[in-house]
C-alpha cells in the first residue's frame, strides 16, 4: 500500500512471494542444474497428490498445457471445440494452433461460466471437445457438462487456470475430468512467475504429453547431461519446447506448501467485500454455490447499470482517482478483431457474455492485502456507487 497526493493506492495485484521462495530458487541456482530435473518431478508428484490426480505434468505455462492437452486428445484440423466466450484468448488460440475451430458458447449470467444449454445447441458433427473455464475460480456446473460430453462423446479439457484450489461436490478441480490444466502465472493463487500443470488419470495421455512437452524426444532424455544419463536420445514425435525449469518448480513447491493458507486469505477478503457490497442497491456480488468451493482467484463485481448514472468504464475511472487498481475479466472473444476476421463473429452474437462484460469490475483480492487496503477498496467502491447512484 502506498499513498500518492494524499490518496491511498491499492494495486490490483501483489504476488504473495518472499524470502522462502527466493531461497528455494537460489538453492537450485547453486546446484548447477537449472532446467527440468528432480525439483520439477518432485513438484509434479506433490501437486498430483494435492489435487488427487494420478498424473501431473509440469509445463512452462497454462497455455502450453492447453495446447498439449488438445494435441493428446487428438484434436486436428477441421475439428470444432466448444469454449466459453468469456475467457482469456489463450483458451481459443490453442484450438487454432491445431487448425481446429473454437466455437464460442454463451455464458450463464450469474457465474459467467459456460452455459451447457447453449453448448448443446452448438454441437455439430465436427465437435470433438469442450473446454469449460472455471472463471474467477468458481467451478462450472460439471455434472451438466459431463452429461453433455458423454452423450456426444466429447473430450473434456478443463481450463483450471483460475481454480487452484477449488472443488466441485467435494472433488478437487484437477481430478474431475479427463484432463485439467492449471496456470501458475504471477496473479494466480499458486505462482511460479510463469508456469502451468496438467493433470490426468489416463496413463497413455500422460505419457504422450510428457514426450511432447520436450521436443518429442524419449522421456528420460533430460538426463543426458547428468552423471547417470547418456548423450544418446531418440526423437519420437515433432514435439514442443514446453517443459518447466527446476527454478520455477522450486518456487512452486514452496507455494504449494502454503496454497491452502493463500486461498483462505482470499476467501476472507471475499467475505468482507460481499458483506459490504450486498447492502448497496447498485452492486451485484459474485455468486456462491453450496456444492462448489471457489479459489477466489478473482472478485468480479457486477454493476447494476440501471441504478447508476455512469457506465462501467467511468466507474473504473472514479476508482482509479481514489487510488484503487482494478481490471476487467474478460473482453468476450467475439468482440476481438481476430475472432471476427477469422471466424465471422460479431457484436451481439453472445448476448449474455456481452451484457456481463459491460458491467463487470474485478477488484483487488491478493492474499497479502492488509486491513487498511481492504477498507480502502470498500470505502472507494461504496462512495462511487453512492455518488453516482440513480435517484
């Protein structure tokens, strides 16, 4: 927290890393082995145990993980993959990497997650997979999604970038579907700076992804510069350069050890926000669900624009003037030039996604927020809502 010209400044995010992570990274550097190695494999084992998955495959980003997952699922040129319109572009671009088509599905107004009913309407003879995104850390309605996928024999690849640690009906995200993909970007509950993890219960799929993440070479070729390795290796497929480094894994191991604590801190902030904002007529707080546990990666406040004399962009500008950092998650994919030019999407095609986007504001919710910062956010949001509330 800083103060500028008398105004308290609360950034949108501050990574919850410190000396323990720095020491872990330094130990790897001093060891002389920096790239994928024993720390990475330890991180994979501990992560798999944490979410209850049979396999965990560490990668350099969540985006890389989604690409590997689609490739392992056999997605190819001409196939169609259902994805929600409200997501980061990575969810859609990885489909394009394989020459397939991302078919945008509208969202449920409350959760802003993929709407299974709209997904059902958009299934064709070319549909091969569905990527539900657990937006903000709140799990999708996975029972409906599993039922739909089973009926049409579709692969499910969960975009779990926001949802560690989250659960659906008592089962951790990461152990529900065929493949799940997590992100460890700087803003996530568990961060390695950049990085990701894929989980699966399928032995063959796991083996495929392990080979493809490192140039398609045989699995133990990473050892070729170690004392128990060999210079000889074989290339089995045209793979990718998607492996994690031991430096990142060392940070991840420290973060994994306090993941529950970091999530609890986010939960506590959410509860204070929701208690304060529920009483303000112009504001709609995020939905909670009794059968799901959110990671609260984001706190997406929705404005009741009919009760305000300003729009969302002006609301954000007013918060900025009061020293509060915010963001918007996300600009629906059908509003971006690439998706319009390549696939012909237009404004109005996904009405729920568009309507929610126009009133969404993401507030700071990082684990190290102090009471003064939380109070500053509550005070600023309340003041703007009051000052510009319609009579």
